[in-house]
C-alpha cells in the first residue's frame, strides 16, 4: 500500500474563476472552506453520521463511493456558485433546494434509517447526476409541439418526461460504475418506484404526489417493514394509481404513458418490470401488452444510443431524445429544440 494512501485529495475550487484549491478529506463531515471564496460542502461522512445505526453499514460504503459522492457535491457547489449542505427532512424523499447561499440536498431520515445509507446515497446520486449531466452553462433542450400537430398537445407532459428518461440511461450506468452494490441496495426497497410516486419525477398531480409521500413514509416507518414487503406495496400502489389516472385518457396517450413508465422502470429497476406490468393488467388497465411492446423498443433504442456514447455528450443526449420520440411514433408531432437561456 502506498505510504500516502489517505482519504485526502486536493482539488480545484469549484467556484468559477476562483484561484483557490480545496482539500477534500473523506473522513471529515465538511470540507475546509476555500480561502478565497469561502465555498464549502458537506461530505458523505456528514450524511452517514446523521443516519442512526449507520455505524456498521457505513463501513460498507467504499472509498470510491465517498470520492464520487463528494466530487458531485463539489460540482454542484461550482454550478450553483455557493455551498452545498445536506439536511434530513420528513417532507421529501430526496430533493435539491436552491438557497441564497448555494444548494441544500434534502433526504428523508425515515427512509435512511430503515433502508440504510447505501440505498439513500444511491437515490442522492440519482438526483445529483441529473444536475451533473447538464451544467448550467449548457443550453437546455426542450421537446416542442410542431406547428400543425395540435391534436398531440395533450402529449406534452408525457413527452417532457423523456428528458428524465434519457438521463436515466446514463445515470444508472454511472451509479453502477461507482460501486456495484449501490443500485441493488436501493432496488431492494423499490426506492425508484417511490421516486415515480412522488417528487419531481412523478406522473401524478401534486395533491396525489403529496398523499403518496405520506403513504411512503408510513411504509418505511412501520416496525414490521421488510424490503420485499415495502417494494411489493410500492409496485401495487403505482399500478393502481396509474390505472386510475391513465384510464380516463384517450387510447393513444394512455399507451404512451404506460410505455414511458415501463421503459423508465426498465432503466431504473428492471427486475420489477414484469411484476409491474402484471399489476397494471390486474388493475384493469386496457392496452398494457401493446404499451409493453412499445416500451421494449423505446428502452432498447435509448440504451443503444447510450452504449454508443457511454461518457455522455450533449449530442448523444439529443440522439437519445430523437430515438425516444421515434419509438413512440411522436417524432412527426414534436421536435427537439435548444431553449433560450432563462
Ligand atoms: Zn474558491
Ligand atoms: Zn431522475
């Protein structure tokens, strides 16, 4: 083992144009502030100390996980021009909240305590990577209705979801590359289904997402909670609500919504796909098999683009969106455009 094998690294200060350097010590709860711009970030160590009983489980998180997580927090600090703090809070599963001094990364302490640090860290990686893939300087892409495709206007929210879905192809691969134990830790509890029930990636209206969040908390808070039990309940609830909310939509939109959900699940938690599909059929939603057929192509085409450019490039992201629109037969109704900077 090399003599200087410590958890300490000196990195460029993430603040744009700042000449400073920051020492990241993975064993300290926070970095020492940059001597020029005072930017600082909480580290994974801080998070782990805030999760009761994570003492032993924390040791399962490898140095690579600490290094990857801490550099994502530094990148977030650089992109937001401020500090990054971690905060346990009941009213969310995971969220990134802009503040006057930077960004606050919130995580749910009930889920953290029950599912363990690795599961929560995996979920945090997911949301941090969304930001990391699209630096603020980059001009964002949007999917806009083509002139003359008015009848497809109700598809807009579903089509917007493709921006998340395309990201997920790269995000899941990036998390798997950091440590092979991370994704299974979150998947054991069906945490990605929780992310489809509430938060900024849900298909449901805010009042339902809020109800779901409270229901999710109850599942994780139950003294008898087990990974299989919670994950199974999440599958059933997501299917029941999807059946209820999608049933009233016109047939082509319903098929699109179900196809996007199934393809997204295929990226986030592939082993739950069949159970979810069966639960949708059991819940009485028509047209699930046809949607599943479309989902298979959607998933394969997006993954193929990702595999051509595993490192993620803006051009590949655009190609993934294009492939997704084509797989859904919506490329004649929507076009990919670079949005003006806000
Ligand atoms: Zn600085
Ligand atoms: Zn996401």
